C-alpha cells in the first residue's frame, strides 16, 4: 500500500536573493520541521514540496552557491516530491 502525500500549508518561505546569491531558477525556499518538508518555489510560479528532508539538508540548501544545482542533485530525485496547487 503506497502512502499518499498531501501538501503542507503555511510553510514560511525565504526569498532566495535574501540568502546570498540570486538564483536563475528558484524564487524562494522554506522548511517545516514538524513534517520534515522542504518547499521550493520556482520563478515560473510552480511550487514543490519534498517529504522526509532533514533540517540539516535544508540548511545546506540555504547555503548552496547554486540553489538549482543543489535541488537537482540532492532533493529532486532523492525524496517524494509533490506539486503544491
């Protein structure tokens, strides 16, 4: 039986440009510690949540020189991802 994932509402996002280097792909990122969910809002307006992510991973994401490369290498294919609609 597969687990169904539902979007977590109310995750506070930080604009990427306030975290250092602006991203050409990602507008904002946020984390919910209770549910261990990283939320990523892309510049194209699409938003995704990755489930089962540690706080440490999110801190690395925040510090990453390239948020897009980090997302693709360490989040996108590593965790269950849903689009937030």
